[in-house]
C-alpha cells in the first residue's frame, strides 16, 4: 500500500510562522534596496555599469510637428535594478553589451522608491561600451553561422540565450499562441532536466555499481542537475520565469524527499513568497506572473482531475491550460488567429523539438528545422487583433482563485474560459 503524501502546512501556527519568516526576509531585502536607492539619488547624476537587455527604435512628433527618431534601451545595472533610457538613432546594436554611463537622476522629477523598484526612466550619457567578445557573443555567432535567415537566428538566440525577440517576431508568436515557448521558462527547464537526467543515468550507474553503491541516484542526480541549471540560470541573468521554475524545482525536491505533497497550491505559494521576499522588484514583472498562472492552472487541473486516467490527463491537460491562459494572452498581447488553438499541439511537439534542436546546433546541423520554422512564421500572416478588457481579466483571476475551494466556481471558470475562446474565434471569422 502506497503511503499518501501530506501537505507541508497544516496548522494556523505553521502558517503564521511561514508568513513571519517571509515578512522578515522581505523587510531585510527592501531595506537593502532602499539603501541602494538612496545611494543612486544622492546626487543629481550617478555613474552606472549596466547590461543592455533590450534596444529598439522609436519615433515621436515634436512640438514643432517634426518627426524625431531615437532608440530606447532597457538596462540592468550591476546593482540589480532595471531602468530605461534613450540614445541616438545611429547607436549600433549593443544588446547584451556592458556599458558605463552617467544617468541624470535629478531630471524630470526625482525618482521615487516605487519607481526604482518597478523600473524607472532616466536621461543618460553613454561614456563607454565594452566591445570585448563575451561567451554569449560567441554562442550567438555559432548559432548565426548555421542559419541564412536572420529571423531564425533571432528565434534560436531567444530559445537558448534568452535574448529578446524583435517586435515583429514577438507579434508573430503571439498570433500563433506560442509566446510561452519562445520565452525561456519552467517548460524549458523541465525539458532540460529530463535531458540531463537521461544523459547522467547510464554513466552514473557504472560508477555507482563499482565505487559507491550505497548512494542514492535520485539525490545525486538532482544535485548535479540543479547545479547545471543554476549556472545556466545565472548565465542567462535569471529571467523571472526561469527563476520561478528553478526555485520551484528546489522546493519541489525538498518536499518530495520528505514525503510531502508537491502538486499543491502550497508549493506554488511557497515559491511565490520566497521569490518576492528575495527579489521584491519581481512583483511588477509580468513574465513572472504569467509563469505563475501557467503552474496555477496545471495544479488546479490535478485538484479536480487527479483520479482521471493518465491517458485522459495527458490529452486534456494541454487543452485545459490553453483555454484558461487565453484570457491573459488576449489582454496582454491582443493577437489571435485561426491557428492559435494549434498551439496545444505545438506545445506537445516542442518537448521533442527543443532538445533535438539543441543537440543539432551543438553538432553544427541547426538548420535542419529551418524549412518548418519558415512555414510556421508565414502562417501568422492571417492573424487579427482581439483585445480583452482588463476588468474581465481581473474578474477571471478572482473566479480562478475561488475555484480552488469551490467546485461550482470551477465549473463557472471553465465556462468563462470557453466563452472567451468563442469570442476570439468569432472575431477572427
């Protein structure tokens, strides 16, 4: 007879202790962030070392009705905060480059602490660009050599190196319902974990049988895989969705090793509280909350369909998650097409495509899937704009949270999501 796993927190005292712990962590981190904030605004300008995360062109009409062209840069300072600034239109592509600049914190009003946490705007003057070739640059060149089409290079750089896609490609993948596959997240981490587990299994068995038969493969493999994934997460500069997945991986193994239930809303809550306590600025990051929403609906599915057969779960889960994430997609991105629902199938196929394409790039055959990707990109030409009002999304979130405890609300939630899908299809046809 299998022993049933229990929930981690079962009493009010345990819940109180948990929230007290995270409140202390949050207070300490916010205090440290406030100290850095005060150092930044100490004078009217500050010298900052930062990495360029995004760079794109923009135009605006001046008061004299002339068109002004310039570039917008999203930067991550070495101290951890992010901010925006503008640069001349002829600035070359410096994405992922490290730059030294002077930012003018005293202009257009003083920067508030809330703006500092959320990500602020400041005028600046670039003093130095570090043009030395980084490991990321070398990997980008390695990928670029295997593709003739620049858009395909951009896609693989986003998949492996977490580089931002150009806006045109962002719209394309949003129209196809595949944005979640391009932005590195827990989905990718799960595929990489499975790949590493498989690669380690047989070599480990040889050493295990001959040198340390007393050790546990599950524990040893977890620490090896977690170490590799930690370095990968740090190398990519910790994208919020990937960070969420990594923290959840650690918490999940900790609970699993102690016989505690993993597929539980408690696990998700622990992950959110820990991330926000350690990195308060991520509270305002949409990528983190989209990642959380995806896991939330997976867990919600298993709350109500845990007794369903494995085969039925395999086919129903992707459909369920697709429908319940659709309101978020339409509210935030507003792109839809008659091919959008096919993302259910594409997501399943991606579990094979991702590791295979990675191996193919390693051996220099990365262009093998290029014809398929070109066909996929062309199919997005038939998309349209379908925007959902934010108030509807907030109502949807409220019903989602209530459905954890109430079966009737769960049924209402499914009808709600299906209605949004019908509305989107109607607007396309």
